[in-house]
């Protein structure tokens, strides 16, 4: 009886965990990423192609300071990174929520959060309180503590996939036909 119960619980986790991970992401983090992306848009419909001054300052704080906060002094590399980062902040969360290319989107989100964290630490000079430490009985640092929970969501999606309520599932069914 216990073995049967545990087997059913394992099977439940195959659909419940990724569904809850995507719901949790949509309910807590998607708005955070989209709001951040909106601050990086330039004017007009194609504003993502002409990122705002704030976009450069957020992603390349030291380079912007050295350039006197004149983004025209930065090169093509800086523009490409800022543009790709802005697009990633819109597209990757949308893919996670829709459950489309979810494993790849989860991997992309992990890469994004790692770069974001390194930028906060190295580029913006985050202090020890913001960085935090693991195993210190204080679970509220913005970088190591909070972002570890974010990573758990993304790893769950990479390992388990999107779950049954997803476009990935619909695509897989279409391909089976």
C-alpha cells in the first residue's frame, strides 16, 4: 500500500511540479522581468533597437560612467548585449509562462540571472547585505538567497519540462500525429 502511494505521488510530481513552477514564476517573477525590460526600451515601436540610456547604465554601469553617460561612446558590442538582454527579458518569461520551448527558456533564464547577479556584484558594486551568504540563517539577501529560489524554479522546468498545460505538450501531440 505504501509503495503504491509513493508511486502515485511520484507520478503526480511529473505534472504538478512543472505546472506549479510555471505558475509561481508567472505570479511572482514575470512582472519583475517585464517591468525591468520596459525601462530599457527607447522611444517608438522599434524602441528595443534603440535602448534607453538607463538600459546601458543598468547593464554596463562602469562603461557608462567611463563614457560620461553618453551611450554613443559605446560600441556595437554594447548595443548588441543591451538589445539581446532587453529582448530576453521579454521573450524568456513569455516562453516559460506559455510552456513553449520551456527547457530551453529555463536554461536561458538561468544564464540571464547569472549575468544579472554578476552585473549587480561587479558592475554595480552590491554590498555584502545585498549579496548575502548561504547557510547563514539570514534568508533575505537579494542575490544569493532569493535568486537561488529562482534557480530552483528554472531547474525544475529544465528537468521536468513544462507539464501538461503547455504549448510544449500541444506541439508534442501534433508531432505524434
